[in-house]
């Protein structure tokens, strides 16, 4: 049977590893949140651009049909 000293050392190592894992998980979570923010910005820009392109296409279509009538 292991002595209590060995058990305490193993427990200390385990605690250190758990703390390391918690720190790594927090870092990863922060990085994911940053990436999600950047993705939201890209999606918003894409939606704005698609709306502007649709409006420009509709305007061009109206202008061409107006010119063809005259």
C-alpha cells in the first residue's frame, strides 16, 4: 500500500493537471467567442452586400425597361 506522502503527491499532480485543463478550456472558449464575433461581422457584411446587389439589379432593370419604352 502506498504511503500517505505518495498519495498526497499524486493528488497534487492531479490537481495541477485539472487546473491546466481548466485554463486551456477558458482560453479556447475566449478564442471561439472572438471567432464567432468575426463571423457575425462577415455574415452581416455579406447580407448587406447581397441586399445592395439586389437593389442595384432591380434599379437597372427598371431603368432599362423605362428606356426601352421610350
